[in-house]
């Protein structure tokens, strides 16, 4: 296989990966934190579009715990999106190089 053919193949693979990533970034995912305590809806691009909080958690006297749970839930959602994106990128990589 010559260099030009390898370059064309690499460019084709790069375009395919970018297409999959673009599609992934447009999707929305729901991450359920602690059995419905907090549900975070996040796009593949990492933008949070919704946070649903179980009414049982809303306690005016314990605002700090709720805030901590929301932060943990959002971070877990972001980590999940990163893992899913990484899996897409890894799946597109050739085994054993070009």
C-alpha cells in the first residue's frame, strides 16, 4: 500500500469518526443518580439541559446536601458522556495501525 492510499484511508476514517462524534454530540442522555434521586439530562457535547430532583430530597433546612448531590450527579453525567465519546473514538481506531 502506498503512502497516498494510506493518507486517503486515514482521511476517510477521520471523517467517519467526526461524523459519529457530531451525531453523538446532538443526542441527549439521561443519567439517573442514586435511583432517581437526581436525574440529569445532558447532551453528547456535555451541555446539561435538565435536572430533575426527587421531591423527597427538597429540605429547606438541608440545602447543602441537595447541592452536593446535584454536583455529584452532574459530574457523573459528564463522566458518562466522556466515556461514551471515548468508546466511539476507540472503536474507530484501526487495530494494529494503518
